[in-house]
């Protein structure tokens, strides 16, 4: 007689989750995404955020150093080392921080801190060759810098972003290099060409594809009509020609977790004073953040009352968390599908951690990660509680007061053990891929 077995089988759970999460994709997009997941354990971790959220959603350890209404804030939702990078928008100033809010939601701060800590372990193992002891010292630097930053803002002050003037350690030379090598003119030179008919997208078949006429017409109308109505401030009052659409293309093979979602680049006139005033809008399909999928029915109804669709949720999160929200931030619909709209940054660049020379500069970098994450949480909490913006910092501080070393130990143990689990899940995925007929 065959004995009844429960579904408490990690390998089967992992594969079931991956199949379910990627079922809506076309066969071609699914194959491309699976190829990216197979590149490394860290890439697998980046592309399976849904696994992380399901694993930690009801984790009892939240109660040790948070787990209260007051320790909730706007979360980045997919906090990992390569969601930090250089960025800059229309003021042409280079900054460093998190600039991707597709999975942003409101929740306990530890969801972000834990995911970032796990990614640190995976990144350090793959890209820096640090010893286990050095990895633990880096985790301590991350957690202590996060809580130190919060402790400095218990009155609710809203801290600024990391700029060229405030960058520390290896970030300084990195940001100077980005500012030197990148610009709006160079971005336009990379993605567009000038002809007798004006500027249009370059032929880059591995990155861009032409749109069919019916979709191009629909997208143009959405940009010039609905999208403009979602903008606030002076940008919405820009001269009529500012938003004239000059060209459109489908963006291909971008991202990891978001691979398979629709994404477009739209070239608009921008200013008309200079040759390089044109603006590239990045238009990206938005789906509910991974944490939303785990809410119960009542929580989802409350969430939908606050954010009727994902374009509004993305814009609200971006405005709350980012120190310099993109003036082109908005949304539009194509049929029933909602898309976020933002400017493509001329300064987008990831920090190359594999080029760091040893454990000390790596710790200097991760201290910055901890402070940046804390600052984004502080700004998010300020947006949620403008009448008492210091409530979040004080509440988290009370949870760790006199127990910071225990908090560091807990996060370290969790991050190292979960990174081990990711490596095991990754091997499960590779074996499944090898056994699956192509």
C-alpha cells in the first residue's frame, strides 16, 4: 500500500512555486527567464522573490525585533545588493541608492533588511571570495549601520540621498567615474540615432523591437492623453510639444524577476532648446508586489481601497521612498493592463562588487547599504505618518534597545542559513532543468 505523503517537501514546493509564478509567460519568455535563473545562486535568488516572501511571510522571528504596526513602513520589496546603484534624473546629478520600486509595499522593515542581508551573503560568496568570518563581519556592518542611521533620526528628520559630496569609501571613486562616463547625450547616442527625419531609436535587435501599428497607435494615445493627466507639478504644465512622441519600441531582455512583462521605451521631445533635450520614457507593466499575493481577503480589500491599481501603488511608493522622485513619474493603461511610466536614467549603473579588493572595502560598501535602506524606510514612514514622522525610528529603536548584538546574531544566522537554502534550491532547479525535455 502506498503511504499518503504530505506536501512538506522542499524540492517539490520550490518547483511548484516556480512553475506557478511563470505560467503566464510565453514559452520563449519562460525559457529566457529560466536561463537567467540558471546562471548562479544569486541570479536565482533575484528571480524568485516570490519564494522569499512565501518563506518569511509568517516567520516568528519578526516578533523579536519588530512585528508591530509602528515598525511598518514603505518597503522596497525586493531589497538586494544589485538593486542598489547609481542613478540620476532630469537634474543631471548622480546619486546612489535604490531606484526600483516595482515590488514596493507597506510592511515590517525586517522584510527588506533580511532580504538585503541574504543577498549580501550570496554576493560575497560569488563575487568577492570572502571567508565565512568576513561575511559575518560584513553582515554585522550592515545591520548596525541600519540601526545607527535610524537612531540618528528619532525626531523624524528626513535624510538626504548619497551624492558625490556625501559618498564614502569605494562609492566616491565609483560615482565620479559614473558622472564622468555617463550623460544624457551619451545615453541618447547609445539608444537613438539622428537622421534627416529627426531622432529615433537605433536598430538594436537584441534590446529593442518595432511595435505593430495598432499597438503603436494605442501607446501613443495613452502617452499623450492619459499619462499626462497623472503627472503633478510643473511637469504637467510643460509646453505642448514637450510630450510629442518621436518614436516607440518594445524593450527586450531586461531584468530578471520582471522578465516576460511588457516593457516599452518611448522617445519624447522633451525640451526644444538643445539637441540632447529628448527624453526616453521607460514604460513597464506593473503587477501586484509579491507580498500582496500573500495577504488575506480583508487585507487585499483594504489595500485596493488605498491603491486601486498598481500604477498608483508604484507612483505612491516611488514618491514616498525616493529622495528625488522622477518628475516624469506616472502611469497609463493599455486595455486592462497598467504600466508605470518614468524617465530612463542616464546614469544607471550597478556597483561592481567583484572589483573590491578585500573584506574592508566590502564592509565600507555594505555600511552604505544599511544607511541607505534605513533612510528610505525613514522617508517611507514619514509619508505614512506625517504627523509623527519619528514614530517609526523610535519604535524600531525600542525593539532593539540593549539587544543590538542579539539582533545582529539573529539576522546573521538567518541570512547565512537562508543563503545555504537558496544554493540548495538552485541545485534543485538545475537538476529539474536538466531532466526537462527541451
